[in-house]
């Protein structure tokens, strides 16, 4: 099909659409507070959703290390984008272990930062339901990536797992998905 043949070009176009564009971020005055509004977020969400759809529809063409670039980029974005990227990473881990292993070290830092933020928010009792769902998804995602053959050979990734499985807050979520490796 045309879409299958054009999937590489589509990915490159989607890459442009997944970038945070500072010109689409504006500050809104709410009395004594200023709030940032990201008008580019809907486009980025749509682009990541399209990447997930392409990966699902044409894994033989799309399940490449290039998708890991999208994941690394998105894991440093807003919570909504992080959630989409966790799903894409889990799907990619199931479809192409080589693609994941090639760039596994690059997801360690953004996942680390996202987990630190979520654990702090949970400790401060901020948005408990949303943060709990987020930690649950990260635990499931890390389990799926850890299940990839040779993931244990990536020292930074294993160090991340050791650190967070010793964290009482995250360990509960990690154990919840222990039987689903």
C-alpha cells in the first residue's frame, strides 16, 4: 500500500511535528499568577498517536531505532506525551528488541527525571490519581523493556531499575506487574 511505502517519509514529517515549538507557548496572566499555555501540545499528541498507529499497522517498516528518537524526545515532554511514549516503547520492545537495545541508554535519563517528578508529586499528595496512573504505566513499561533479551547488558538501564525498585513508592508498582514480564 501507499502508506506502507511512505512510512519512512511520514516518520520524518511526524518528527518535525513532535518538537516543542517555543513560538507556540504563551504566558497567560491569571491575576497574581502566570500560567504557560502550550498551543502546540495537540499537534504533538496527534503526531505521537500517528507514530503509534504506524508502528501498529506497519511494524516491519516502522519498528526501527528511529522510533526510539521519538520516545527519548517525548519522555522529556509533558505527562500526556510521556504516557503515549511509554505505550510506544512497550510496543516497540515487543516488536523489535534490536531497535530498543540500540538506544536503550538514551531513555534512562528522561525516564529517571519523569519518575523523580512523579514520586515527589505523590509524596506531596499532588494529583494523586493521575500520578498513580503514571507510575503504574512506567512500571509496566520498564517491565516490558526489561523483558527484552540482553536489556540486562545495558548497565545504565539496570542501574535505573535497581535504584527505583529499592524506592518504596515505585517498588509497589513494580511488584504489581512482576508476574507480567
